[in-house]
């Protein structure tokens, strides 16, 4: 019995020693916790962008007076400031609304060249386009777009005609341009649009009613600055 008791006591002592060694080994193998790393905060780009451009409005000299063979019309070209706002749905897809106002002097051409300046009208041509922006060229960001224009004519005045009334009109718009971004917010912009605008018009020449179509079809050629919020 004494031998058995000695063996039992020795076995218990060995088990205790082994358990302690295992605990120490487990403690040594436990991963060392690191201090938490602050998450890096990255501010997302705003979807809004604004541009201010100088704009040249270059019209097509075409049109006619109903019932007068060989009649034609011409329109003055102008330079104006223009403001536009863009909203980016994704990095590639955006919508742009341009705002600006200008005027056009209307003159007789062809068989009615002798009339000279027929009249003058102001026009407000808000244009909404849907654009695709290419994003694979670094700071150089070209785009193309297409959309719709609605031109409103106001402050119309007959000069050599007694009266002039150009009708408000819808037209299609095509667009190509690019931004060159200097940093995350500021950039330079060049933009060209073609608007297909052919409103009807009417007026009086003395006491004679006249009417026709004015084929303006202007090019809008602009350059300016871009700001991305």
C-alpha cells in the first residue's frame, strides 16, 4: 500500500507540474493585442458641380418669309456669360443644366435684303443634357452628352418690321467637352454644344401680316472654370 501511495503521490505531482507548464506555454502563445488603429476617414465626393463660362453663340443664317420667293434671314452672333449646374449619378453619368440669356438681331436676306434689320429679340435657352464622363485619363476628363433645349423669346421688338413675335420652341442638343482638374475641386473647362432650334415667327410689315421660320441652329462654344463641391 505504501508503494501504491508513493506512486499515486508522484503521479499527482507530475500531473500538476505538466498542467502548470501547459498553462504557461498557452499564455506565451496567446496573440498580443495591438492598440486599435483609427479608421481612415475618406470624404466622398459631392455629386454637385458648377461651371462659369464665357460663351460664344454662333447662329446659322437661314430662314424665310412665307410666300416670298428667295427670302432669307440672318441673325447676329453674341458673346455672353453662362452658368451651369451638374449632378453626378455615378462617376460616369451626370446631368447638366445650362442657364444664360442672349439676344439676336434679325435681318432680311436674299430677296428681302433691302429690309435691313427686321427686328430684335432676347432669348432664354435653358438646356438639359445627360452626359457620359470618361474617367481613364487622370486629370483630363472628357465627356459627351445629348439632351433637350427649350428656348423662350422675350422683349421682342420690330425695327423695320412693325412687329416681331418669335415663338417659343423645343430643340435637340448635342454636346462634347472636357474638364481638366487642377485639384479635387477646381478645374478648367471647354465645352461645345449644337442646338437644333427652328422656331416659327410672325409679325407685320406696315399693315401686312407676315410669317415664316427662323432656322437659328446655334453653336454654343464656351470656356471657363469648373468647381466640384
